[in-house]
C-alpha cells in the first residue's frame, strides 16, 4: 500500500511540474488545486496500467527500430489521453498540439525518474 501511495504522489508531483512548466506554452489546466492533480495522477496511473502494455506490444517493431525512442511517442499519447479523460471530470488539461504534449510527457518522465531515484529505498520497501 505504501508503494502505491508513493507512486501516486510521484505522479501527482510530476504532472504538476509538467503542467506548470508548460502552462501558457500549449497546455492549459482546467484546475490548479492540488486535489485536481491527485485525481489526475490516479487517472494517469490507470491509463498507464491499462494501455501501456497493449501499446508497447503493438508498437514493439517500432520501438526496436527506433532503439527505444518509440516509447516517447507512447508516453506522449498517454499524457494527452490522461488530460482528455481528466477533462470529463474537470481535473484535466487541454493540449494545443503534438509538441506541447511531447514536451509535457518528457518533463513528466524526467521528474518522475528523478523522484523515483530519490525515493528508491522507500519504493523498494526499505531494502537497499
């Protein structure tokens, strides 16, 4: 349960960072309160859990051909889709095109990677 809550918090902070940095540059949030980002992180986690394995499997030749850079396109699609789904619940964001979605997904991935590296011991259940 601790792992789930930490992962959820990491996603919320990473989404906040991506949307805050891209606000006015192609990404417009519907709401800026923390509760919205917590709900958006839950939507993002569900979209990732349900669609990432399917998309990764379907685009496996593309991922191999691009030496893994195809996963950036999957991240972009999932980031955009999370915002669209979140809009139905008034916690999402609007993306003005591919480039803002790509940059938002890239920021989200970098922040999530850094926070996961910092909290690695906590995510592994206290084992080092």
